[in-house]
């Protein structure tokens, strides 16, 4: 740690909270953030996070158990708030003594934060995503222990505001008293240094880790990342305003076009009252889960979903997780030393 003394000092609140050496979280990427990548990141001093996604409680139970076999270091679990079995998934996390649960995809339903924290609030820490300052304050009042503010440069589900604007608006207002992690479009340590100086407790990166040596992503999936530039990672288009679909950023391919067709199909079902709004949104989520699996696991880089942030242009080769983290820390330290 002494090698990165300036960065470590600015990260101290984050590392104390997470229980790791470096306050660098791995974004929860469905099919990618599983036992191999998560354990590798935690073993390298970062903080791995299992992407539960659409997993059943039984699958999550197995994934956590297998991850614990690969690392003795802390790691977290990311749960989607609209998952129909959310409270069963929370029970699985409690059973395994998971210390940090990340709630993503919407406002946490009533009782979920309390269920994670347990009686007296000592069971686990809750991390939530906050797209606006008003919601950030509400989540903190509701019991969130830390927040991730993620800009629209990120991969996967995104909001409408850039990381730099969110950081300028939210860090000065919240960072003195609360733990705020910054995410979205971060690919270099120099950016990490900047956000730490603004008051962030740490950062979250996804795209940078997706093509790590320890990532189980298909070789063709990784090659697509290596070829891509920032402008190739585009946000999905909302077809019908009545269907509030959260935009997703991914590399443009035939799968991007297929999603437009899927929205039209689901909107038609809404028109015919064949599905309720909640079910319609779940169908969209299931589409993404399937399309992402085809790309990550099967290597279908044309028809599958290549979810990637705009930092994809900085991903040029497969590297071990430990090297990625060491590079990020060295870049941050160099930037802070030049100040």
C-alpha cells in the first residue's frame, strides 16, 4: 500500500467500509461478474461484486458458496430491486454472511433495506444507486450506507446524465458526510484521482474488467471489445413512451436492432392488455438477460448483447485482474504526485 500512499489516503474511507486494500469495486455485469472474476478482483485487493441478475435463490446460493471457495476476502452481491424473489435472495445473502449488498435497478421496495441490515443494522451494509441528488438524499435517509453515482457513459443500464456532471453536483453536497462511489466511463487511474480529490470514497469499473484474463466471457466477446472505440458503445432507443424502458449501452450490432423489435412486440401486448406494466418490464429485462448470455457465454457477437461502457476504447488486450488494478493505482498515484 505504501507504493500508492496518496491514493490510499484518499481511498481510506472507502477501503475501511469495504474491507479491502483498494476502493475499486467491480460493476455487477450479468454472466461476467461471477465466481471467477469476483474472487480474482477481491484477491487482488479490489472489491468483487456478484451479479445476481435473474438468478434464482438456489443459483445465487451456489454462486456465493463457490466464490467463497476461491477467496477469503470480502465481496458483495448485486440484487435487482424488481426481482420477484428479492426477499428470498436477501435471505440467501444473510445465510452466507455477505457483508455488502448492492441494490440496483430502481428504488428499493419497502422493507428490503431493513431485511439486508438485520436487527440492529449489523448484518450487512447496503449500497444503492442514486441517479439524482434528491433521490440520493432519500436513499441515505432510508438507510443506505453508501451510494454509487453512475453516469450515462457506463455500460448496461444507464441514466441520462454524464458522470462528470453527477460528480460535480453530488460530491460537494454529500461526500463530506457520506460514502459516495463514482462510476461510468472510468478507464484510467487519472480519472480515479480526480474523483477522489472531489471527495469520492472510491470508484466502480465494469468495462475495464470485462475482458480480464479471469473473465469467463467468450473470446469473441472480448475481441469485439478490443476492436471497439468509444463511439461504438451506443444507448438503446425507447420506442414507446408508455413503456418506461431504462436505456442500455452496448456495442451496436444486430442485437441492438432486435431490441427495438422486442419493445414494439411488448408495447403491442400492453395495447391489447395481455400483460400488466410490471410484467412488460420484466419481459424486457428477461430479453436483456438472454441476449447478454448469448454474447458473453456463447460468443454470439452479432445477435447477442455486447453491453459496454464508452471506456471500451481503452480496453485493448486481455490482462490479469491484478495487473489492471496495479495499473489503475499507479496511474492515480502518478496523477496525484504531479499536483
